């Protein structure tokens, strides 16, 4: 594996882990229903401060940067540079690419929406004569974290598969023998167009002594 591929995989993996970790952190730090204060004013919800907004936004940004790096390195799917893998390898790469984008979109929306709703400290709602205080449902940030991790892993599989195909193609091209400098032998014929005459060694010796 080339040094550039290793560096890209390392950076993307770190960003994926950061996205998942901050996503789970936002799940832990999100505002729960029991933390909302309704004792002071029964018709108003008082929310505590929570770092879930910053954690959710960080998770979404880390996921977006990781996907941007993969797409820049691979040439954005159908606009990709370089040779394609053959057979099952290309099918696997295409499947990973499609699922990676699908999970990316869902994870990105979950993380950003959860962060925004968790920090929404607006008025409560009156429904059928009862006041309700809204909080983010359990599992929104955790689901976004899991999907972001899956999206990054699938993107790495796609990137590594294409990189291996490119390296294999380059090796085959560079390993081909260069025949441009080989001189081809040309047949030599007697200038007179006649067959050469062979003289026996005894005849040659006798002519020398006479």
C-alpha cells in the first residue's frame, strides 16, 4: 500500500472515530425530560445548558470532512480518475460507495437536527389543555454516531479497493519490457547474388607451397 493511501486512510479513520465519539457524547449529554424545570412556572419549560449542541455539530463536521477527503481522492464516484477494478471487486466498491453515501446523509441529518433541537429553548406547546416540553428522543445522536462510523468504514473500503486497482494497473504498465531500443538483425547476402564457394583446407595449403 502506498504511503499516500496510508495517510489518507489514517486521517479518515481518525475523523470517523471523532465523529462517532462526539455523537455518543452528545447522546449522553442531551437534555432529558427529567432535567427540564417546570416547577417555577407551570406554563413554561426551563431547559438547562447542555454541550450536546457543540458535540453534535462537531460530529457532523468531522463526518463531512471525512467524506469530502474520500470523494476528492477517488474522483467523486462516476467522475473517478484511474482504472476500475474488474469483476467482483468493482461490484463490492460500487456497493460500498452507494451505502456509504446513504448512511452519510442520514447520519449527517440526525446529528445536525438533534443538535439543533436539543438547543431549542422555545416556548412550550399547549395541546388539549396540557402544556408539553419537547426534548430530543433517546437514540437520535447514538444512531447518527453508528451510521457515521459505518459510513466512514464503507468509504474506506471503497477507497482502498480503487487504490489497489490503480496500483495493479501501474505495476503492469511499468513492468512491460521496453523493446524500443532493440536492434533487429538484418540478413546478409553475398553482394554478387551467388552462393558462397567453400574451399577445402588441403587445397588452400597446396596453393601456398606451390
